[in-house]
């Protein structure tokens, strides 16, 4: 009973800093410096707030922190509602992954169904996150500042998933070309004036229905051209379009 209580306490602590499935697995293990990694097919969502650095410098820290907290909280809620896991908060960006965690490899019946179409779930999460920003990002922007807007990239493909570093400082990471592409797509949202860009891997897995081909581009750090798609977002009074600038 004492051991179970200690594991529960450890899980509670770890889950504040790690994805819950990873925290649950680590709570059952002894500290180790062993390298544990695997390759798996994942869907990745990368979302970044544009112009936040300038906003951070110009506004009181409490105000900037409130925006960032609301963004992270909203993103986490939406990603989890669509069967994904927030892997990391990186500055003013969120990295979320589908089908990468232990509980998603051996999930409940409900999550099994979601894992089969994790590419579609990642795209749906991206759309929901974009619309949710109308209640998160200040609009209009404070005088003298460019508007804050969210750029989102989603891609499906292989990635290396594992925990790295010494036993005293383990870091859980998802690495590889798929993650790089999702990140680069975020950078293209401004150039292509679309807030949500989709990689060719995700488009191939879920189909191109409802997607608009933007053409083939060379992405920074990659040696092969990549076909980029956009998810068109309709203007309406209920869900206004917030384009990335």
C-alpha cells in the first residue's frame, strides 16, 4: 500500500512536467540511464503565436503571462479532447503528438478508434485551436503592436520517440523529419497567408478532401521538396478568420 501511495505521488508530480502516459510509465520504473527509444508513425501539431516576442517586451509581464497561460491551457484541452498529447511547451509554441505514447499504443477501445485516424484528429484539433484563439489572443492589439495570431502546422509520418539524458535529468522527446516539417509549416503560414498548413504525409493518410494545394516547396533544413496543403477556413460571424501576418 505504501509503495502504491508513493507511485501515485510520483505520478502526480511527474504529470505536471511530462505527458501523462510518460509520467505513468516512469512512476513504475526505477531511475535509469538506459537509452529507451522507438520509431513509430505519429501525427504532429505545432502551433506558434506570431508577434508574441514584441508583445512580451512591450506589455507588463503579468499581462503577457496571462495570454501565454490561456494559450497553453486551451491548447492542452483541445489536443486531449481529440486524443492527442501535448509533448512540450517551447517558448510561445506548443508541440502536440498523436499515437506516440504508451497509452496510445495499448489504448482503450475508444482511443483505439481515434488512433486509427490520428491524422484526421490532429487536423480537427488544429481547426478547433485556431477558432479558440478568438477568446485567447487580444484583439485588437495594443497600440503600436502588430496583432497576435496563431500559425499551425500539422504532419503525419515516422518519428523517434524516447527518453534521453542521464538518470538525474531525463527528457522525453519526439524527434525526426515529421516534427521538423510541422515546425517549418508554421513558418510558412505567414508567407502563404493561411493559418493552418498541412504536410503531404498527413494529406496522404487522411486524403486531400477539403484541403487546398498550395504547391511544392523546399523547407528549411530539408533536402527534398514538400507538397504543402492548406485547410481553408470560412469567414462567418461566429468563427471569424484570424490570418497570420
